[in-house]
C-alpha cells in the first residue's frame, strides 16, 4: 500500500495509528519530535505523513512549514483541540487534510485512501493526449502533465489539492460546481454538515490567483450552492 511517517509523541496514539495502518498493509515509521521528524521525512520518500499539531519540541505547524518548503509529500494533520482553528491554519499552510482526535479507524483509513488516490492520480496524466494536456481560461493556464499553473506569464505555486481544485473548476469554467461535487472529486469524501475544508482551499486558491484584470473575483461563490470560475 505504501509507507507512512507518523510524527506524534503520544505513545498510545502512535501504537493505535500504527496498528490501523499495518493492518491495511502500510509500512510505518514513528518519530516523536518535530525536528527529527522533518529530518526523517526528508531522508525517506514517504507516501504520506501524519503530523500532530502539538509536539514537545515545538509547534506542529512549524514542522508543516518546514516540510512544505522542501517536499510535497501529502500531510494529514492531527489535532486534539475542539475547534476549527487548527484545521483552517493547517490547510492554509499546505496540509492536504485533517483529523480530530480521538481518531475513528474507519475515518482515518478513508481520509488516507482519499489523499493517496488524488496524489497518485498524477501518474495517469502521462496518458493525456498533448492537445488535451493544457487548459487555459483568460490569463490562467494549467499544464496537467507538469502539474504547473501560469497566470499572466508568471508561475503560481499550488498544493496538490489546490491544483486539483483549480483543474476541476477550469474544466467547467462558467458553470456552477456544487460543494458536494468538489468535496467528492477533489477531497475524495462525502459532504458532511460541519466540513469546511473545501471552503478553506477555495479561499487560499483565490488569494494565490488574485483577482481578474477588471478587479472581480475569479472564483465566484454561489450562496448555499457552490462555486463558479468566472469567464470574462
């Protein structure tokens, strides 16, 4: 199935996570501190990293920032705090998903498989015919095979989730895409009433792309419905 790194100092949680992952066929390494966790993540080509927000030698978000400056390995953050702040901060800093502690085993494996499905889907891009390998709407162009985005001639750095989100919106530019469809296609899971993660990703994508040349937003919110990429 793949290799996973757990960065968490909660011994009981690490044993629980390791057992769940091993049962599903994953190979697992565990590091209980942030600094050696970053070193381990840079040393081995992991398929996924599970990162706790609270670590004995610093903030998990600092670890996430250091990871994102060096590698694009998918990261799921783990938080024991019962609020949306950790989720929003983590997603804005480049995490691919989040889970609240205590972790439900089925939810854990569903989230992991969803993240791995969408990151491994890039392998299928090589089968895309050259004339279908790019999508351009206005001054924004994406190269599907290279996973690259250019706006007005300048490269825009996006996370894997942000790229997939933009790709989905550009494919049907000018048409409404419901939140339910975005969550299913981009995040790989079903819509739940309290799930705001897709909205955070849309907000971050908006900031990175900036407004249209006329000052209007590129991605329009359709209240209680979803999102639409605007065609000028």
